[in-house]
């Protein structure tokens, strides 16, 4: 069981980022009820992600203990990145046809809310096992990374809604964050060399800059 303090730390980063993104919508604000629902859908999305991940491991024999660079990278991209981002995409897509989704940046709003709900559940799970140190690390690394994945997904989903090439952008809205997610986790998980781990920092900074560009451009 988490203490009240650890539970607050597990939830606070996602709430803070959600509020930040909401305030960055400078045109027509989305319904708070819809945003809360999107956040809740993100929490629900962790279940199919977990089940698909276990199925992937069972069918392929790959897992986080993969014995080579190639197998670990494959696992991170497909067993983590693609599965988690696809799960978030499916629940984000529930808001795609709503009348309130009436501008490209709405894709960012909804996808980030779903991503933050997803990150909240992950945080609670990991912090239950890892305690305060894990909570602090995830506050500054994992949760912002999930937000960046959500911004990337939402950018392409928003472009899909108002483009004649919607299928193209919808595919990218899954593949791009899945690749970023997979490589990011690979660099964090691998134990070959701390120098290779710097790849995670490079990706993190790049995603941060890209996310800021998307936010400033309002999709």
C-alpha cells in the first residue's frame, strides 16, 4: 500500500502536466468533463496494454531480460512502445469524432490527457514497488516522456482530422510516438554501457524541444 505522501507524488506530475497543456489551448477550451473522461480512459488503457504485453512476451519469448542488443531493442519497440502507444491511441480515438474536436490542437489536448491517465496508473504501480526514489525519477523522466509521446500522437491525430490524408496521419500518430517510446526505453533499460544510456537524454531533449514547437504552433 502506498502512503498518502507517495500516492500524492505518484499523481501530482500527471495532474500538473494536464493543467499545463489545458492552459496552452489558446482558442476554444475543451469541456472539463471530456478531459476528465479522457484522463480516465488513459487509466483504463493500461489494462489492454498489460494484457497485450504479456501476450507478446508469451508468443515471442522476448522480455525485458532480452540477451542481446537486437532482441532488447525489438522488445522495447514492439513489446513496450508499440503496444502502449497503440493502447493510448485506441482510447484517444474515442474523442476523434466528437464535435468538440474542432481544431488540430484538440488532438494534443485529448492525447495528452489519455497519456497522463496512463502514466498515473504506471506511476502508482512502479512507486508501490520502488518507493520514493522511483517516484522522484519518474516525476522528472517517465511522466514528462509520456506527455511528449502524447503531444506527438495528438499532433498527428489533429492533422488527420483536418486533412485529406487522414489515414496517413493516423498511422503516423501511432508509429512516431511508438518509435520514440521504444528507443527511449531501450537506452534507459540497456546495461551495456552508461555511454549508450546518454541516448535517452538526447531523445528526451529532442522530444521536449519538438513538443514545445508543437505547443507554440498550436498543432
